[in-house]
């Protein structure tokens, strides 16, 4: 091998190694970023764990809230917002479990981001085999992902918390309820209204006065959000009332 050829080879190896090092750093950076989540408020989650009317089961895939008595046979697979702790939604969704006997399966998305989660809906519905009627729903980016799963044959309805669809479901016979907050700084009322044409004409829209984006969970302040002027308990009560009226 000539001196010139050896020099080119060494340079090529150096470039390839540098590119691989940059790619490795990018992958590590994404993994670290994805795993820094907005943690759920401990007191809100503990209230659900201690509620005798609700059984909480945690698996590798989800957190399941089941009624201890008189299950209705209706269930909701709920997808968290991006980088939000799944346990942060326990309190807001517990009311529907206690009041109507619905079963709620809160997913644990891959890398804490709904769009990285390619598992089929059956991964979660199979965890509650006694449920015969399924709704799918989610908060923020989780709601966008729920819209994509809503055309599954086993799905009867769609629930959106501070979210809206990117795909067209207007010609479906889904029962849809969209709950937003008047003070939501991310999924603003204007954004929800602008995407309303993608939902069926008989979609129920509910706006909780004083609720912001983070009001749909219990995980503290979220960057870019508006200011909530309503308590977590009041939001939970209004969510429960709206979902109960929708048939959940």
C-alpha cells in the first residue's frame, strides 16, 4: 500500500469514527431527554391508591384502575402527554372508575413519547379482559396518538383531554368527547376549534373554565402553559361529570 493510499485510509477511518461518535452522542442525548419526565404529584396518586373503591395494578405496560365492585364492562385506554408520568393521570381519571364502574388503562409509552409507541391497542385492552366496550383517549400528544388508534374495530369512542386530531375521523360513528381548558396555553381553545372539522359532527365539546394544559393531570407547571385558576379537585369533578355523560 502506498503512502498516499494509507493516508486516505486513515483519514476515512477517522471520519467514520467521528460520525459514529456523533450519532452515538445523539442517541444517548435523545434517550436521556426522553427519560426526564414531568413527575406526577405524589399526594394525588396516593389518594387513588388509598381509595377502597379502586384497585390499582401496575404492569410493565400500564397502570390499571379497576372498580372493586360493580364493573360496568366499559373501559378507557388512556395515553399520557409527552414526557408526562403516567401516574400523574390517576387522580383525574379515578372519578369515572368510582362513579360509573369503568376500567381505565393508562399506558406507559415507549420512551415516554406516544409516537415512539408502536404496540397495538390489544397490548392494553388484553390487560382488562372483562371489558366489552372500549374507548381510547389521551392528553395532548397522547390524544393525537389516540386519534390514530380510534379506527380500530374494538373502539367505540374517543376521549381527548387538551388535545385534537391530526387525522380525519369525521366520517366515523365514534362517540367523541373533547375536553379543553379555557386557560390552556398549549392546546388552546382556538387550536381545538380549528381541528374540530376532523371529528364527527355530533362530537361533544366541553371547556373547563379556568383549567390550563397541566390541569388534565397532576404534575406541576408545564413550560408555555397558561395559569390555572381552578383547583385540581374541581377539574376532576368536571372531567368525571363530562365522561359519565358520554357513556363511560
